[in-house]
C-alpha cells in the first residue's frame, strides 16, 4: 500500500511543477522495532499550452526522509 502526498506546487505563466512524495508502506521492515520505509518522489513538469510538453521523473532510494 502506498501513501501519496503533494508536497510542492509551483506555477508560472508558462509552466507548472508539482512534486509528490510516495511512501511505500509495503517495503517497511517486518519488525516493529524499526520504522524504516521507502520514499519516492515524483516530479511532474508541464507547459501551459494547447499541446503541452509534459515530463514525469521518479527519484528513488530515499530511506526515512522527513
């Protein structure tokens, strides 16, 4: 199961950037003593146009980010 949170949204007249934080709860350690989890970040970039260029980037391997 994943948890998704929008953490940053930035817009200008020409483009927008949104950053989402995904916490992968299924990757948590099986013991209750550790609270390790895997976080991913998705960075979505889009132009504001009739046919906008859009990009999505995934940043991985962040453990216990705050």
